[in-house]
């Protein structure tokens, strides 16, 4: 090969890349190395090229629990606070149970009930309220009237808890949850109706209740039914009771029970846990005078039966 041919071959190896680099030799042969000091060189046959520098992906931030504390100063994170009148709020309590209720009012009376619990009771004996009221729709939402650290005056009448051999009033140990529904209904003139006794007899009031919202009560399913809770109410009840189970001081002493009214007709019993908390219905405390929260919520509460007033069904 003459001199000019050798020069041409030499130059072609220099300009095989457009990047300027450093010359070196490997086994007597030319070797080209790119000047990229941010990465390690990689040799391919007779030439050395470098892998491109890639900024490392930062690690993801540590996981943060999506929900804040379930209760702040006794108020639930998902409830709208509407403070009850002071005459409906009792003293400090140490809650260990949950008692479920139904309002047993016509669905259209939700706002009237909310307003009533903000007014002073006519007498101290009429100061009933509850910690929570769950509306039938997301628009009505969940309202909290009283912090769970105070007496909600929701479980009056008969029935009590027995704790370590001592009789304890339910309001001193229980959080009360009202689910808004019409309660017991009657089938009258081909439709389901809510009504009240006016002193002379039962009188239908308000618009008829849609059939798909009614659970007929056997064996008199053509006469009586119970207004069913909505899917929204069941969902919010699940969330609330799960958060209560994380917050209230759960009683673990085996020496406690429920003493229904009257005790000679209904034996003492211990409710199972629902969502981790002891849950029972108002009817389980006082089956003589109450039947809320009805068959569906009683079955969900702790898979315990629904008691009915003698002679009703």
C-alpha cells in the first residue's frame, strides 16, 4: 500500500464517529474512546463507546395513610356537625358499645328532625337525641349532634348493661346511631303507608312508601312491613362502626351482658362483634317498648334476632 492509501485508511478510522475522542491502542490496533466521563466505557471490538448517562429515577415517597384520625375531639371525620341543644346533651361518658336505632319517621321529615334536635326540649324527660343521624341519601349525609365522649340520650326506657355485676344505664356506655327510615308500615288501600296513633286509632300520614323499599313481615306480610335502609345508609353505617371499633374502649371483660326489659321474659345475653365493636339494637335492650332498628339492621348488627312487640306480628 502506498503512502497516500495508508493516510486515507488512517483518516477513515478517525472520522468513523463525529465525536472527538482519545486515541489508544489495543493489541497494536487503533482504538477510539469517547470522552464521556459520566459513565463507564464499553468496548465493542476495536472501538470503545460509552453507555449514555441516564438520571436515576428517585424512589417513591413513603406511603401515607389516606385517612386522617377517625375522630377529632369526639367528632367523626365523615360527619357534618350540627350541635344538639345543650338540653339534649348529657355528661361525659366512656363508650364501649354501639346501639343502633331507626327514627321511625316519614322519610320527608328528615329536616324537621334535624331542626328539632337543635331546639330545647319541652321537659328534661323529652330531651332525647343521638350521637349520629344517617340520612337516606348522600345529600342528607351523616350528621353528628353530640361528640362520642358525651351522653347522647338515645336509649331511654327499659333495659340495661350488666358490667362486673353492676347495672349500668346504656346511655353511659353506648354511642347511639339513628338510621332515618319510617320503621313499621301498614299495607292500606293497596300501598304501604307510615302512620301514627292519634289517640283514636292508627292514621296514615305522608306519601306512600314505594314497595321496593319495604320488607314485608311474615306471617302477616299483607298487613305489616318495615321500611328498609338504603344502600348508602348501610355503607356509611359500616364505615362509622369500623371507625368506632378503632376508637372506643372496647370492653373485653367476660363478665358483662345485656339485661333486656323485662328480664323475666328475655334472658341476659352478650352481643357479638360487628366491625370489631359490640353492636346491638334498641329493641334488644327494651323489646317491650321498642322494635328499632328493624329486621335487616338487627341481622347485620351481630347476627342476632329481631324481637317484636308481643302481638304485633
